[in-house]
């Protein structure tokens, strides 16, 4: 694995573009994320958040542009990049016919967690997300929040340098949401892990992220801390800043029929 | 190696947990054995061909292997629809190992199903001729299972959802079964049918199994074995190639 420890940017993206036929999903975006930073992509559905995450995590080939993740290019050096990150996808990605423990073991083997530490690490994480008591239960008996917590634990299993979370708290109650974030912030601080997440919740971006990139129609339209963004726009809250920058509230965009259906289906599946 | 093992293990666990599916999948072969076995038995005997159950059982075992194998491969579509495939796709392991683990897992499950049908057939009156040849029988069962699990994976890599499933059943799996000589002898067939049955890879699986279990066949076990191995390798390759191109 090529990794330059003196390099402060763990994610570095320049001119990244993804086209699907004539539709430009991600339009020439550039940004850097510092090692250990918690960084948010804030934007409405269909803004290009998930497409960007897919390109950063080797799941999608960019049309143009350059990406470096922990010193490797995800389009070329896929396995080195894959070793360096953990991910929680937008949609559920657990095997519900396996137990919590089996889902963890599957991941541990595929991500080459050494046998000697595997057991201890799995137990540590399952206790951490308060699922150790349920370790031998089938995932299909879990609530949406429990599944999410298990996915977070699984993503952390191989001690990734970066954690990607794609709309991780969609459809979860506020309590579960704040639980998940307190785990992640703790680990980020303790292990200097970088967190890159997407969201369309203002409060979440404001409370959790050190820096926020506002993405709209495939373009980054503003970037900075919540404070910076408020100053830039002469407003008093991130919500107002967002409206000033994009000319829209984030909620209005959601009231598009298909998006609404999609998010309802997602919520339904999660529960 | 550990990648292949863990993917194999997942298939096995899921199979043994779905007990109702195992039992459900035995209904069809049992029906074939009883209805065809006893229904056509006397005609078959009058035609001077001997005991029909003896002829039919290897064919029905292979039918069950074929169906289970194709299903085990195709259930990749569920992994995709329920999101689990993405978890596998971001793993830092070669795609061919993932494909191979899944193929060997599906083949193990399908072989097991074949063995159960074999045991069932003993209760219906089937008698195998040589206990030592059971090893050869097991080999044919596993190779055929591996071949058709790979076919299932290849198909699942090309289609997005279960909508094309009926199409595959009716235009691929059923013809492969009916044209394999599982139900009727391949001698004295009309020329066109004769050619088609010789193209069908399952024909060689059924023939090899029949030879191993009752000691009579058309092509000889050596030919059967070579054909099955070659075709299995081709489809393992094709399955890997198509699987590698999936974008999550």
C-alpha cells in the first residue's frame, strides 16, 4: 500500500466528472479532505452525492478526473483503496438470513482481519454498538436502527483510515441518530479516522461535520465550516445559508414524486 | 482460499436454514419418480427395455441437481436486490475468487440435493449395481452441479431482476432437462432431436451417472467426464468474466 503519511489530505479529488449517457450526474468537482477530518456532502436527492461516493469507493469508474484515496487511485489500485476504507451504504447491505456475528465474520475474512485479533475486535465492536446480546440472532429480526448500528460496526471492523457513510441516518429516530454519531466521533478522534458522509439533514451537517460541501445538480456550490458558510452568505443558520446559496430549501426538492417514493420504500425496507 | 471458503460457508448455512425449501424441492423429483416411474413402467417393459425406474432414477437425480444448481447461481440477483452484493463488491479480493466461492457453494448445495433424491429413489425400488462406482456417481453429480451453478451466475450477472426468470426457466432450463435423455433413451431418435440432445451438456451428465449407477450408457464414462469437465471450465470462465463486469 502506497501511503504518504506526511500528506495531510487523505482524500483528494480534482475535476471529477461522471456522465450517464447525456446526463451529467457529477460535474467537474474538486475538493480535499484532511486526515482525521469529519466532512459532509450536503445536498438534495439526486444532487450526485451517492455517485461521488461510488467513484471514491471503486464501485463506479469516473468519466473524467483524478481521485486519490489514502495515496492510491480507486480507478487503478482498487484493492489498496478498498483496504483503506469502511462504508455504510445508503440502502441496507446486510445478509438478513445470517446472524449479526456471521455478518461480521464474513466481513472480517473478506477484509483480511488477522485471525488472532478477529474475535476480540468483533466482540469489541458489537459491544460498542450494543448488539453483543443479540449477536446470535438473525439480522432479519433486527429493527432499522439495529441494522444501521451493525453496518457501522461492520464498516469499522478492519480499522479503516476513512469511513464513508451514504445518508447513514435516513429514516432513523433522533436517539439512534445521535448514538451512531457519538460512536463515530469517538473513533474518529481516538484513531484519527477520517469520516466522509452525505446527508440532507441540515442539523446533522451542522452538528457533526467540521467542513461541509454543498452539492447541487452535480456541482459543489460552496464549501467550508458551517460558520464560514453563514459568514459568506451573511446569514444566521446553515439552513438560511443553504437557501442563499442554492436558491432552494432542501425539503422542496424532496417533494418530487419519485424521490418521495424512493425514500419511503427505503424507510419501509429498513424497518 | 479463505475468501472462497467463507463464500462457500455462507451458501451452505443459508441452504440448511431454509428447511422448507429443501423439502419443497424434493416434491418434484418424487412426483417424477412415482408418476413416470410407475406410469410408464409397463410400456417401457413391454418395449423390451427393462425396468423403467432403473433407467429413470439417474435422470431425475440430475434434474434435481440441474434445478438446484441454476437457482443457487441465480440467487445472486437477490444479493443484488437486497444490497448485500455491494458489501462483497467493496472487498479487497479478486472477483474470480468471489465467483468461485459462490459457484462451489452452490454446487455443494445442489450435489446434496442430488444425494437426497438418490436416497429417495432407493425407497422407490431403484438398485445401483456397484457400491464402488458411487464415487464416480458423486463426481458426475458435483461436476454437473458446478457447471450449472456457473450458468446461473452468468445469467444473474447479465439480468437486473427476476422478471426474466420465467423466460430462463421455460427456454433454457426446461429444454436442457427434457432434451438430456433423462426421461427417454437416446437410441433411434429423429435426426434433428439426436443432434440437439448431443449438444445439451446435461446429456453427458445423465449418461455418466447412469453408467456409474446401473452400468449402462451411450458414450462411455470417459467421454462423458471429459465433455462435462470442458463445459464446466468454459462456464466457470464465462461466469467469472460476466461477474467481473457487474457494477454495483
